[in-house]
């Protein structure tokens, strides 16, 4: 009997101790939970305060992810596959197809020459300066005639006869000038310079195209200028003889037929004889021997 009571007492005490221990664990767990809640509330409160004080730094809500329907996904996938397998999507050169080479330039680049000294430039430019001196006289006479014809009034100090003779002198001087060029100057220059060739030279190789050689542009301009001079001379002679009354409008019409080609020729001829072009064909010794 005593043993039973003792055993019951021990069991009861152990049960009480276990209950107290579980109660302590429950209390501890509750305390931890409460601490966690308090900490969470405190943290949330701090975050709210920070957002109130710094609204711009508040993190933006993450955008919601949008999902396409399954049939649209399949359509996009099939289109992308078709584009990747299409031969036009990423064209690549065929290994057998030759790559076209760049087209050659129509004219070869001229070799850059060293700069000329002052003495060399004057020697190479001598013919151009001499030619321009004659051309300046032609320009001056033309200006008197054309200004008078455009305004309807003769230049001051010129009678009708003097004015007509001024026009006839221009024609005569131009004819003489061109005759000297074509007989003495151009043939020498044409030995090396195609700009002065008539197209009738016998010592030149045949044209590579088999075509008949034509006169250079400066020579063709001579022909056109002479055609205009013939008309002007005929009109002025008829006015000088009294057969026709001099009218400025008629004179202007005569000058307009060849004025453009004349002024183009006067400028182009001097430029062709300039130092930078002449040095491409001639040496300094050859230039010194040339006559003008």
C-alpha cells in the first residue's frame, strides 16, 4: 500500500512538473510571437514614416505581368521561326557568286606636282599673261559696243562713223589674232597638248574607238566666233555705206549671237595656257624656247 501511494505521488509530481514545463514553453513561445508582432508593427511604422517624409524614394509597385493566351504565343513562335528560316531575313553572299568590284573612275587622277618657285611660275605662266593682254583689249572694245547697243546711246565722243569703225576694227583684230594662233602657236602646242589639236594631225595614233578625230574645243569656238563676226561685219558695212541705218537694237541682236562663246573662249584659252596646266606637258627649257 505504501509503495502504491509513493508511486502515485511520484507520477503526480512528474505530471505537474511536465505541465509547468509545457506552460513555460507556451509562455516563451507567446512571448516570442508577441515580440515578433511588436517588431513587425514597429518596422511597418518606421517604413510608413519614411514614406511620409520621403515620398519620392518610396518603391514603386512592381508591374503586373501580363500573359498572352496560348494560341497567340503559338502564333508568335511560328512567325519568328519562319523569319529565322527565310532566305531573305539574313542574306549571305553565295560562295560561288563573285563580289562586284568598285567601278573605276572615268578619268585617272592627275599626279600631284611639287609647288613651283616664283621664277618657275612666271616662266610657265608667260604665255597666259601675254595672251590675256590681247584679250583685255578685245573685252574692252566689246564692252563699249555692247553697252551702247543695250542703252541705245553711243559712247561719248564717238561719231556714228567712229562707232561703226570701232566694231569693224574688233572683227579685224580678232581675225588676225586667230590666224596667228592657228598658224604659228597652236601647232607647236598641239604636239603635246590635245587642247590645241585640229583633229587633222597625221602623226597622231588612230582613235581607239575608230571614230574620226574632231577639233579641240578651243578650235571649234574659233569657228563659231568667226560665224558671228561675219554677220556683224556685214551689218556694220551696210551701215557705213548708208545702205542701212544704224539701229542699236539690231546691233545688240548681232552681238548676242556670239557674245557668250567669245567671252567663254577668251577666259578658257588663258586658263589652258596657265602655269598649272602648261607644266604638265612642258619642261622649263621648252617653255623658254616657245614663241608667242
